[in-house]
């Protein structure tokens, strides 16, 4: 029997930056996808999605040449097959978890990382495969394989765990010694619009940066400072100026948060202020936050939350709030009173 547990993730700073090659700060949290797999004699992988009451199967001799969009089970098998992995023994695979689906906590990436760990395990290569490599394969299977608009943050964070500063150009990660304090996750009950939001945000942001580079060939986004927003604004067409603002300012917010989280005892108020500044850009410039979620987060802050933001690409899904023990229950209730579907405490897991 093979048992695998893989966490969810939260991006705290740098949303909508990874597809620009800019860094993000994200952490794995204690909500999980679980896989239990037992050998069978059926010549296939039998996939039992217990929480959904669904079942599927993949024949061991599937050529993996006609993979439907979003079929991450087969795309992962194809990616690993190209790396020399073989599928000779059938397994009945039971999958369950407590990560809400389509809510911003990366349930799909967590499932994919768990599946890849299973495929690595049945090939006897767990000991020789790094967490970084698992994250890389997951990114290839979820994004590159389907030419999707996402970045690599989800897969790399989930595979490596902990609180990470990720250089999204190289995939290199720095483990941060600080922490985000006490955290509440609130489910809005609104379904995310991931691909639509990501595609629009990515196209607009890249168009903004490309416009600047055409006028100023020496401009390098990773070397930018706050003054560059105004300095190059006239080079950016009006329709892309909000995303130009977001690219420059969110990058600096992420760098400031990194400095604080490199300290063993970070200033939570400063981290909360940076989170709130980041969220303001997400809702006003990138425009990824429904009005209902804005109202929920404002209610949480009135109840004492230090900071609050959406999780994931936006358009719905979950929110995270930084809290202290004396206001935790008040913030939880404020979220619920404002319409949140569920609220629970989470911790970053190593």
C-alpha cells in the first residue's frame, strides 16, 4: 500500500507576478489531498475520487497522445513517461481531502503533486527525486503541457512546503525564517474564474511591460523601482496602465515583505499593511475581486484583522486574514456574518 499526503498553498505576496518572471511569497498550509493506493490485477489505474463520488480509470497501455485539456492524471503520466518512467502494475487509487475545490487554495495542483509522487513511488524513485523536481514536473504537466496561462508558484510551493520566496524565472526558492502569525481562511462561496482572470491579467500585464521595452529597450522589470511607474507611464497605452501600476508596485510590496520575513521575529503589523496594499491593487488595478469578497474582508478588518486578501487568481474563491488571538473569534464571526461559507484556522506546514 502507498500513502501520500500533499498540502494546499496560499500566496501571501506577488499574486499575478509569476507569469512576469517576478518573485512570489507563498506557503504550504495544513489542508491536504490524500492518496491511498493498493495494487490490483486489472492492468489499469482505478481512480476513486471519494469526495466527489466519481470514478475513472487509465489503462497501463494508454499511449497518452490524446490528453483532454485539464486531464492532469494523464498529462503527468506523459511528462514522466518522457523521463523514462514506466507503468507496469495496476493500482486502485483512493483520493480524498479537505481542500475546497475551485476556491484558490490550489486543490488541482495539490492533487497533481500527489499523483506525481505516487507515480515516482511506484517506479521506486522516491529517494532520488527532489521536491524541486516534483514541483517542476507538476508545473510541466499542469501549465506547459496544455500551454496554459498560469505560473509555477502553486506546484513549487506545494512540492517543497514551508514559507518560500520563489524566483519564478529560475524556480529557485529561499526558505523564509519568519512566519505570518495566526491565519484564518474564509471561503466566499463564489466560484473562481481562474483561466479567464489569469489570461486577461497576463495579457494586459505583458502588453504593458512590452510597451515600455519598445520605447526603452534597456528596461529590465526585475531591476525596477517605484519611480519607474511614473517614469515610463507615458509609454504605456491607457488600457494597460492599471496593470503597469500593478506590476511595479506589487513587485516592491513583495520585496518589502521578503525583508520582513527574513527576520525570525517579523513585524506582523507591517506584514498586514503590505498585505492590505497588495489586496488594494488586486481589486482596483487587476480587478480580480468581486464586491461581495471586498465586503467580507472589510468586515474582517473592522473586527480586528491585521491584513486580508484574496487567495489565488481571483474572481471568487477564498480569502486569508492575519489575526491575533484576542480578535480571532471576532474576525471569524465577521466573515460569516458578511456571507462567508466557512472559516477555519490554518498553519504553514513544513
